[in-house]
C-alpha cells in the first residue's frame, strides 16, 4: 500500500468515495468521530487523515495506449 502522499488526487478521491459508500451502507467506523458527525464522506476523510482506510488502488499498466482497431468485416459498396 502506498503512503498518503504517493496517491494522485484522483486515487485519493476514489478511495475516500469507496470508503464513504461502505460507511453509508453500515460498515463499522474505524476511528473515534466527533459527536454529531453523520456525513459518511466527512467520516471517510477523517479516516483518510488517520491513515486507517483498508482500501488500495491497483495501478494500471502505464504502457502506451492504443486506440481500438476498426473491424474489417464491414462490407462497403
């Protein structure tokens, strides 16, 4: 798992969003939260800052991207 500083902002957003969804669906909260805080996104952000979110992102292959090839089965008249 990467450290917090090594994630891109998109990876960070994806992790926090996924964790907020888990919390909204009833997963246990992994930290002590302030009284009255019920927003799952804010709770997930606090968990992110505490470094306790048990989610990781699998990096994609950073090789060259190729556009999909057109099919050659089309008949032209």
